[in-house]
C-alpha cells in the first residue's frame, strides 16, 4: 500500500510542478504575500505509524485557519457542548471573513471555522487565563498529537497580521457589541493572530491530524464522538464558501488555511496534510485542492464510497 501510494505522490508532485498553475498567495497579510506560490508538499499518516510524503513535505508553513480545528478541539475538551450556545454548526456560504451573517444571526457566528466563529472559540479558551496560557494549550495539543515538540509560532506573521487585520478587528468589535466576546477585543484578536501564525510542516500536520482521523496508534486525545463531530464540521464548513465544491470534488472532511495548507481526514484510514501557498478564488489552496481531489479518486477514500 505504502509503495503504491508513494509512487502516486511522486507522480502527482511532478505533474503539479509541470503544470505551474499555482494561484495567488494571500496578499492581505504582508508576511504571507512574500511567499513563493510555486511550492507543493504532501504527507499522509497511516494507521500504525506509517508515513508517506512527497515534495516539500518538511517545509514549515503558516497553518492559519487550520489552527481552528485544534482550538475547537481544546474548547470541546474544556467546556464540551456549552460552546454551541455561542457559535453555530451551519455552513456559512460566505467568505471566511464576512461580517454579513453576523448581523443576521445577532452576533452568534454560524460555525467555528469562519473567522468570527474562531474568534469566539479563542475567546472561550481565554476564560480565566492570559493569552500565553491559551496559546500554550493549543501548542501543547498540537505537539502532543504530532508527538513532536518542535512546533512554534512565527511571531513575524502574527505581527504582520496584527498590523493589517482590520476586518478581524471589525468582526471582534461586532461580536463584542452583541455581548459574544468576553475579553477586550484586542486581547482575543492578539491571541487569535498568534494561533493562526503557528507554523508546521506537512509531516507534522499529518501526524497531528491522526487524532481527528482516529488512526490506530495515534495518541488518545479525542473521544470518538468529538473526532466525529469535528470531522462533520470540517466537511460542512472547512472550506468557507467553497465547502460544497470541496465536498463534491474530494468527499472528505478538510480544513484549509490562507497559508495554503489543507488538513484532510479519511476516518480510520489516513490523515493527510497538503501545502501549496497559491490560493483559488475561495481563498483555498489551488493545487492543494487539486491534489486532494486526485488523492481521493486514486485511493477511493471518499466517505461517500
Ligand atoms: N489569520 C487569517 C485571518 O484571520 C486566517 C484566515 C484563513 O486562514 O482562512 O484572516
């Protein structure tokens, strides 16, 4: 199995590089705008500890919104179902940073993966703690899940987003006006920007995703019911207003970030991390989405059979 998969990934890597159809890097965060879009890496963690990888699978990148999966896992561990009083579980059908549905829903974001919903999740993680402690919990979760202590925050990326993140500032203030932010907006925002600025390689991210995919041999950190619920949210909401298209093309729960990362889970079978920093019109990795589609077709891992 691994040898066939390895060969497939090598071919996919070569094909993607030859096509050169990379998309555009996220320009609204200056530090990310400097990244070369012509990069690609993929890593697949298998049950029992196996790992197959190709391309720049060891290169670290800014995980950005992929971090929202893990901050949600931390919050579910802390307060469980109570989080759903503050944030919904419905696809948004809108851009990741849209303010429109917040007005309609009176400050209760539609899901924890759009920016407004992730701000609420991070705000909850800050309950009774300073930002450093909340960030230590997210980093601790990732390090334990990946069984790798060498996972850190890129302070330059966090600072860069803090300087230009006007939309997120607007979202946080809006949430505050509806009484759905407990901390001062600048505290929640600073924590959120740092969480998004965690950098990891595909190999590290695929290893961390094992706890959501429920792979044999993964650290026992999430109950099966929590892993199932997080996966359901990834399927419905993990790619913003491109979530339907991603489900149609790939058929697996996934979460993207504007750094070009995608975490993909094939429950019980594999945890996959893909990175290519050029984005499509939805703000999801262009070649990452293509690679996910090819992989699902090749392996038959789609949850829809
Ligand atoms: N830090 C980014 C933002 O809030 C995350 C968005 C994303 O990765 O989709 O704009």
